[in-house]
C-alpha cells in the first residue's frame, strides 16, 4: 500500500502503525514498511528513504474483509488522509479514498478476485491466422 499524494508518506507510516496494532489485521498479515521499488537506496547507517510502501505478507486464514475493515477503521479516524493505492502482486491496483462500505467492498473484491489471466504470448495473433499451424 502506498499513496501518490504529495506529503502522503506520513499517512503511509500511520497506516503501517495502525495495521501493526490492529489485532485482526496482525493475525491475518504481517505488515512491513519497505522502500518503494523505484526509490533510491538510502546510504548505510541512515534512516529509511523518503518513499516507502507497506508490504503485507499474508498468512493462513487471511481474510480480505479483515484487512478492508482495518483500513476503514483507520480511514474513519483520518478522514483527510490522502488516497491510498493497494497494489496487488499480479500488477492490479485499487485506489481508495475513504472508509465507506463501498470502499470496503472494492478492497474485498480486489483481494478475492483471482489473479489476472496470463497475457497471450502472441497478442497480435500473428501465429494463428490463415496459413499458419492451428490457423484456419
């Protein structure tokens, strides 16, 4: 989870602390605050870089609803927080801006939706036209 808003790193760190302290979220997932993949590596012995993301390692019994409800509770205490982007392992993402029931539903749906199907290795169809093996 991250944010694209200016100054949103405080919100990311705050959400990270919230997830670490929420018993339901902590039982279902282990949050870690890590540098964003495209952020510069901080020099040895210095604090973490300015751009961080929350990485969740999901455990047995993970409930998408538990995570969505923990987010909604956090957002309920911080209505002015910037939008949060939930990036899924398969490259999909969902941007959430509030703690409404609709947002909770969107988070759960995104987390429970099966991973996107693998891309067609031949997206332009050049290998399946007339005159090619398997073509008509």
